[in-house]
């Protein structure tokens, strides 16, 4: 079975032509008009300033007594020991 080297070149040419035409169709839809009164960065600043109240609200946990702090630490340690597998969790006691 003899492959035609000319056929291989034609296939490569067809593929390149397809890529070029696809690229041209994408680029033709782009607008290079820079006369817009705002830029993308201006729009981001506007979004940031208008949504500053909708962002993350840090939790405000209740104040713990020394006893409740000790009990919560004890509970955390006991539950850690009950888990079983501790090889790759990054904790050493």
C-alpha cells in the first residue's frame, strides 16, 4: 500500500485552511472600538463598590469561659482519637 505524499500535503493544507477560516470567523466578531466611556476595570470597581455589603460577614462567636474552652478542646481531642486513621492528617500529638 503506497501512500501518496501529495495527498498528505493536501490534507494538511485543508486542515490549516479550516483553522484559518475558524480564526477569521472568531476575530470578525470582535470589536476594536475603544471609544467606550468605561473600561473593564471601571466595571469591576463599580461591581466591587456596589456589592461591598453583600460580601463575607465574619462570624462573631460567643465568648467562652475557661471551662467551656477546656471542654470543647477535650471533645475535639477525643473525637480525633476515635477517628482511627491518623497517618496523613498533618496532626501530631
